[in-house]
């Protein structure tokens, strides 16, 4: 029972945070930057994969933002 309540509270907090982010975007805290640099993120959003999805080829020039 306690696990179910904790899981529900966690999901509710995550959903609330996502809704808040959509209404009023905030920069990501530096303490969470390790989440973006993990191997798991590299699997579905690594630089090579993003370039492939964008259709960038070797002869194209891409401006750096």
C-alpha cells in the first residue's frame, strides 16, 4: 500500500512539474546536467542520431547557434 501511494505521489509530482514547465519554462538546474550526459540519453538523442534524423549530410554546412 505504501509503495503504491509513493508511486502515485511521484507520478503526480512529475506531471505537475511538466505542466508547470509548459506554462512557465525554466532553465534546467546545473545539478541535473548529468542526466543529459548519460549513456541512456546518447542512445535516443546522441549527436550522430540527431544529425541523421535532421537529414544533414557530409557536404552540408550547419550554422552553430
